[in-house]
C-alpha cells in the first residue's frame, strides 16, 4: 500500500504541527494545499518530512479539497484536517489492515471521529455518532461540488467499511476563531441555498436551535462544553438569518452631512 494524506489549510500555524506529526511514519506522502495563509503555516508544513505544499486561492471547500486529493499519488488517501489527529489506535488499525491484506475489501472507510470541545470529549448532540468517510481508494474518488459541507465520494459499486479506532477532532479553538468560521460557513451556505427572510424565523431561530441541541439532544449532559456548543450552533443559525435580513433591506439614501 502506498498511502497519501491530504490536507487543506489556512492560517493553521498553531495546529498543523500536531496534525502532521500524528501521521508521520504512516503516510508515504503528505499533500498540504494552502489557501492563503498569512502566518507561518506554510513554513511549518514544509519542515515536516515527505510533505508537499501547494498553494491556491480559496473559492470553496470542495474545490480546495479536490485539489489536494488530485495531487496525491498513493493508492489510498487519508483526508485529515488541521484540527484532527490520527490516534495511535487508528494508526495500528490501518497498518494491520494493510499487513493482513484486508484493506482492499472496501473502496473506502468511515472513521469514528472523537470530538473534543474545551478539552472535553463530547458524548451528546450527535457528536458521539460522527463517522465521516476519510480513508478512500484514490482511483475513482472525488469531492462533490458543494461549496460547504462538502463530501468525498468513491467509485460506484464499491463497499464502504467502518473503523471504530478514532480520529481525534479538536473542534473549538476559541471564540474569535469560531466566529470567523461561522461567518465563512454561513456565507457559503447562503450561496448554495439562498433563503427568504422571515421575521418570525429570525426571532425564534436562536432559542429553538439552542433548545434542540442543549435539551432535546441532551447537550446538558456534556456540562459547560455542551452549553458552549449548543450556544454557538444557535449563533450560527442566527447569523445566517441576520445576513438574509440585511440583504433583504431596501437601499438607504446617502446621508447629507452638509
């Protein structure tokens, strides 16, 4: 097996070292596509062995990730984000599958993602049932064209397996970082799915979303981290609807300061 790791990054100097170290020795090559970093992300990535860094402008997530996938030369590709780490258990599992000749029993594998918020492993709100498709046979694999919430697809007719050994996903890195993420994701989401403004929806979307995650989906069982996740999820929905409301406003005449 020749295994590639594909990553897309931007301004990840604080996180990329740990992500790359977690897959050293497992991957034959690491392809990092940088979409416009203004910090030391590129320099840090190039310091790691077997790592190639490509640069391109950011348009949407699917195009950037497709560029990383297309640049890989391995028979298999493991897709990794800068916020993620290959756990020792996952490394041993992939090595065992390859050693025993079992890897090729499927065209791709969903991997359990263990989500962490504020240092706590999340066990509610669906974060405990997160199995993204991340390890794929490169031949025939591609990303769909969705600008946000993109997904990788494999060649038709091939089976998809599932690995319980986890990817460690450290998903919350502070308020400023997450608010910037909300701004980007809501912009791309509205490009993909334009919405009509509703006063009622704007007023109710924050409390209803918070209730759904914190109460109905038992976010309260994860303590303060569950409260933070539910609150920021609700904030994302509110920001999306506010953007729709702002776009729906008639243009205002210029103010005369004379």
